[in-house]
C-alpha cells in the first residue's frame, strides 16, 4: 500500500474538500483527485460519494478512517524506530520486574528522570519469568533470581527484609535491627512460601535452628504492613514503611555480617542495539537503590505514606 495515498486520503477527510487538502499538502488538485481514485481502486472499495461535485465519505470510508489513522501512526513509529536503530538511540525502555520491585524501586526512580530521557515503561512479571521477558519485548529485566546463560548482567544492589511494627510496639523505639530469634517469637504476617523474601527468611530461620510461632500468610505486602501498623502482629516484607508503621532490619543470631536481604540483578541482551544505554540505565537504578537504602537505614519512619 502506498502510504502517500493514505496520507492524502486523511488530508481530504480532515480538510473537508479536495481543494483545501491540495493547498495544505501542496499538490495540484487534479493530481490529488487522481490519487484518491487510484487509492479506491487499490483497496477495492469506494471511499467517497461524488454527487453534485461534492465529496462525502461513504459508510465504508467512515469505517476506514480510524484504520488509516492507525496505519499512519504505526508508520511514524516504524520510521522513528528505524532512526533510533541507526543512531543507537533508545527513546522508550521497557523494564520487566516483579510487582514489589516496580512499586518500591522503579516507580520512585521514574520520578527522578528528566523529560528528555528515555520513557521508561514497566511490565509486571514473576521473579522466575523476568529474564524470559527479554525474549518478548522487554529491554531490561530486574529480578532477585540468579542470571544464567549469555545475558549481560550486573548486581544493582540489595533490598533488606524489614520487620514492620506498630508505633506503640516495644521495638518501635529501636533504631537498627531486631534479632531473628526475637522475631520468630512474635505473631507474624508473612508473604506466601513461594515468595523470594519468604524463602530467604525461611532459610535464615532454618540455618539458625529456630522455628516460627504463629504465622498468618498474606500475598499483598501493603496489607501485611497495614496489619502490622494496626498492632495485630509483626509484618515482614522488603517494602518501605507505610501507614505509620516502624521498620527494623532483621539480623541472624550473633551475626556480624549484613542483615537479611534480597540481592537484585539487572540483565539485558548484550546484542541489543542500545545495550550501552540499557546498561547505563541499570547502573542508575542501582545508584538510586543505594540512595533509597541509606535513607531507609537512617530514617526508618521518614516516609510513613510510601
């Protein structure tokens, strides 16, 4: 299909007459009329009624207008993509990540980007399917799962597990960590056992030779925080504190190393035409994560609404 004829057809539709359209697109009126007739022959449908020297869209013509507009929009996107491919430029970047990573990391990060930077869009995927999304359109994938195969990747940082408690809980006055042995004695609100955060917590409990007391499972981190803020128990998630809850990091018994945490990895196709841009964005996300982590470390109650 000749896209110029599609463009000419829409010009006549928008201008209302062939004469007006011809002036706008700077083409002779007879030539434009011939283009319209040829376009109708190419399509095999009549787009205009030409009674009494005036043009009016036929029912088929009216139905074809949105199709033609979408076709031209797609052509514009195709031209832009080709230009970006040639220049190694990426104007849109699709990131695949689990829901918690999108909510707690990517969404706040997007608020720091300038208007002239790539438009970053997100796709929610499970932890185990994040890297597979690179085969179905995603440019960058972020997940706590280990990266295998030939993907380019880097460690962008770690997200601590946080124990959330009500403002009147005895732990609320602490400023650092809570021991794992203390934690398991409380009534706990935990994510399901297939969640990465829960797996890390379960492994730590097993390694320490401990056992949980009363556990209530909930699949939504914010609901867990809400129960904790209401004083119904202690909630464990990687989320930043909300609803006025206080949060502490969780230390294994007698451990001198880092509190419990989830390591996040970023991965992308090394043959991607904009691989350097993607890697740069991944490193910036990592830097942002470090900044958020420091803020949460020293001022755990500074963002009750987040």
